C-alpha cells in the first residue's frame, strides 16, 4: 500500500528487533517498499546488506553533510561502487546542514557537489538533506546536471517547492506535517500537486502525531498519508496509490515492481 522513501533501519535504535520489525512491516501488507538512506560509508554498506534479506527493501548510498569530512578519494570510490549495486536506487542522503554545523561549511559544499556529480555520472536520482541552508542547497542543485530526486523532509516555503518541482524533483513529506504548529508543511502539501509528493518517515526519527516522541518506523506512514488526505480532501487510497507511483517513477531504474 505505502512506499517508504526514507528510513534508517541501520540505526542502533533498531538493534534489538530490526529483522523482526522489517519482516512484520512487509508481512502486514501496509508497506510495499522501503528505501534505507545512507549517511556515510558504513550505513550505506549496512543498508545494502539489509536489502539482501527482503526483495522490496532497497538502499541509497551517500555521505550526509554531518559526515562530510569523511569524503576523500577512497570513500568516494566506495560510494561510487555501491551505487552500481542492483539494489542501490539513489545517491543519498546528501546536502547541507547549517543548523548543527558538524562539519565546516566549505567541506559540506565540496562533498555535496562531488556527490551531485556522481549522481549525474551514474544516472541515479538523489535524496537531498537541507537544514538552514535552503537557498544555497537550491542553487548548488540548480548549477548541477541533476534533475531527479527527492527533497527530503521538506520544510521550506511553497514557492521553492514549486521551483524544485519545475526542475524535476519530488517533495518528501514526513511526520512534521502532523505536528500542531506545522504551518509551512501543511501549506506546501495544500499547494503542490499530489503527483509530486512522496511519503517518508525518517525512522527512527520524527515520529508523527499521535506517536510523536516514540521510536518511529514505517507503519507510521499511515498517519502522514491520513494528514495529506485531510489537507487535500481526497481519499487515503488515492494518497497511497499516487505517492507509491511517484516513488516508483523516481527509482524506476532499479525497483522491481511487485
């Protein structure tokens, strides 16, 4: 029913019950596909290891801006090799994070640009992380040759979302849209086409209402889809079907349709 476009099942918060949980997500019939987003070489490798265990579990490989100082020739070549794996569907998550500034901003920019170049070279979509760096993230992408991917956990204004869509991107909507004071995400969902929205949880983070504050997992996509249904005044089934098809379009080079 739902396509989970962004989770982190490699995270230590899932160490106690990872395989049991993922198996149950698929067996219950609510989750059709999962993409596990990489944040560094280690998590990218783990994501692909997990993808061997379930047919509809896929991975993205990339270096997150928090780990940008990990980027060197060796790590770049490793990520490039992982991107050639049949179950690696995207380069990501990549981008800029000026909220935490765990890495020098120029190092982040260099890492981001290099991975955009990689995505263009290997012809894969990207999964973009941007926090407190909206304009610069947009401009760096615009300067690149990449025109397909997901703007993850989008929290910007409607106008920029529409500009991303015009460039060819899709907007990732997660648990924030359910939060009480989530004015911008609600406004974005209201004003962009459903045909350009994909669902994500960012598990184990950003659990939606009514499970906010708990460990998040992909079964909570339903709450996000229900909120989108409410905002757009359409059926839950329409939200599930359209966002699922949107994700399949993004990852069309690697996803095997069940």
